[in-house]
């Protein structure tokens, strides 16, 4: 009998530093200095935008 062919799949180099999921296409966010997946990157950018608005209101 023939052995079934094995497909070697390499895991991503790093998991998302926020949610921990090993998703492809991770992005380095320069403001948070974290390697993030796209959904976490969007979340962090929204948080950073609100943080800037709050800081502007305090000034």
C-alpha cells in the first residue's frame, strides 16, 4: 500500500501579540510596537485615535 502524501505546512513565524492567534499577514504597528493581525491592528488604531481625542480635550 502507498503511504498517504504528507503536506508540510509551516506555521506562521509569530502569533499576533494581542490575541495570540497564528494568523497569516501580521503587521508591525509602529505606535504600539506590536506584531498584530489585521483585526487587532484596526482595534488598536481605533483605541489610539480615541486616546488622541481625549488628550486633546484635556489640553
